């Protein structure tokens, strides 16, 4: 049985909720990623910050990325997956919540991220095709 732990990208780095969006953008650039988990001072996951969030909610809205805090863009409950959850749970969660990246939690600790690309590399083509179709629905 393939689990989230088997296919996730490990060592996910957070951006602090009190850090600026500008710092997050620089970190994304350095790491070559399009999203970062937002973590609070208690090290608990508060949300996900994407490059699209930065463009639409900060730059497109005329806000200063050097002033906006990452935590201001965390919305609602964070969708996560357990480290030992199986591939079916990953696919179902991504499809149901229309997300391309899932933070992987072991207990209350962030241990990695499962991205759509991780799923594509690890799972059989029919499952990947189903996921892509589900995520492409507007």
C-alpha cells in the first residue's frame, strides 16, 4: 500500500505567519517551489501560501508584499493528509477539496507535502488521470 509518507516531498519548510509575503516569495524562488505552508509561532500549520495568492491577493490588489504578513492570507481550515494515509485517501482529499498540494501531518507535526507531481510520479496512470480530471473541473 502506497502511503503519503512514501510519495511526499520531505522537509517542507514553513513561512512564519508573521513573516512578510515578500520574504515568502524570495523563499519560494530560492527553493524553486510554488507554495509554502504557513506556520504559527506554535509550529502548527495555519494554511498554505501559493504564488498565485501572492499575485492575486497582494500584487493584483495593489498591496505592498513587504508589509502584508503571510498569516493574513491563511484562509479557513487547512486541508491535510496523514503521513500513513493511503493513495486512495490522497486522491479523494485532493479531488474533494480541489487542491494540488497537501501538507502531510504526522500527529500535529508537518513532515512533508504531497503535490500533484508527486502523485503523477508514484501512482498508476488511470489514478493520475482521474485526479487531473477532478482538479481541472472549474
